[in-house]
C-alpha cells in the first residue's frame, strides 16, 4: 500500500463550488455584447410601458421597483398583484403590463442567453444583431413556453374563481363550496407554488432556448424539472444571481456618479442641468437623448447581468440533472 504523503497545491474552486461560476455574470454583464441588447430592451420597455403607466399601479409597487427600472422585478411585482388580486379594478392594465414585461424579458433574455452560452461554453462571440436574429427566429419557442407557464398558473386560479362564482349563486352554491373547502384551499396553495416554480422555470426556459435551441415545451419542462429536482440549489442560484445583478447595478451607478463629479467642475453648470425637450436648438435635444441613454445604463447593466446569471444557472443545473458538461451547447437533440 502506498504510504507517500499527498500534497494539495491547488484547488479548482469552480469545480469544488460550481455556484462560483455565477460570479462571471458580473464580468459578462459589462460586456458590450450583453449590454447593447439590454439597453435596447430597457429602452423599448420604458417607451411602451409609458402607455400603460398608472399612478395606482406605481403606488402598490415595492419602493425598490420604482428606483430600479427592471422589467424582471416589475414583472414579478405585477404578477404578485395579479395573483393576490389586490387591485381587481386594475386587472386589465396589470395583465397587459405583465405581458409587456414578459415579452421584453423573452426577447432580450433569449438573445443574451445566446451571447452568454456562446462565450461561456465555446469561447465564441455572438454579436448583437446575430443574437436578436436568433431570438426572433425562436419566437414560437418562447411564446409557447410563456403560454404554457401562464396556463399552469391559471389552472388553479380558475378553480378558485369557479368557487367564488358558486358562492355568488346563493345558499346551494355556498353549501357546495363549504363541503369542498379543503380542495379550494388546496387550489390556492397550488397556485402559489405553481407561480413560484413556473416563474423561475420560465426564466430557465429562455436560457434553454438560447443555449440548446430547445423547443418551447421542452425548454419549460426542463426548467420545471430542474427547479423541482434541485429545489435548494435553484433557490441559492437565484439568490446569487439577484445579489450579483444588484452589485452590478451599484457599480455602474457609482461609475456614472464618479463621471458626473469629474465633469461638474469642468463644464458649465447650466449645461449639466437636466436637459429637456422644451429647450431650443440641436444641442439641447441631442443632450436630452444622450442623457436618457446614459441614465439608463445602470438599469441595463442590471438586466443584462441578471439574464446572464440565469443562463449560467441553467448550465449548472443542466450539468447537475443531466450530466451535460458545462462547455457544451446546442444539445437539444442529444439529451
């Protein structure tokens, strides 16, 4: 028997702790190939969201949602309001707002997933145009994934709505619901679980489409399978992704503040004041639009970092569940 001592000189921490790969999202989130799709997506979301703007909706949003302009967090808050039915008079606006959030996240998320997977798995580069072209080619996939996720959540909610309708009929309906009350209560619990699982699974499905070119149903089924098979790992990965994206936002915001401080004593103060379209001349209009884009960068960095982290989480969960190496992609037909 060999009695020679063994000395460990180097530990491969990413292999020992796979979750450390998620920290790469902080680096990738500042890459131009990720930042450009995120900026375009955030701009389109803000422009179209202004049509559905409602002070009543904004008043019910968590404080951080209004300061951080994120379709992901806004969509999560809107979905919670719909699930709780806290603003029934705003149901239509909330539903349209949620669908807008999901559409922007799906288009940008699929594009960023393609960029991230290509660089992380195969060390190849995908440009912004090619990424969006891939996303639009995959429209049927993410539309089907979105529709299936919404249908799964809507099923128990429909049963609860039916129970409410029976109660409104009178004594007979109320008696029937009281007899079946444990089932109605179970439907409410299932709705909460379904919304949580399908929310994360849907994000993973976008990563599955971008990484492995999965169909919509296959992508969502993978996401649900990964979340249910690796519950705690999924929660930990999601928490890390949120923290990393928040850190990216703070860094980007801090860099802009530093740049503004440097400009403050070198450029006329009236020129740096918040420009508006009311001003006359080309300079004022040009400065207005450039300022809007610059102020949007921290939000875009947050969105890009978050979606990049979701893609990396999908790749890690795929390895844990299906034993697919993290450097493989486009393997929809090989699993």
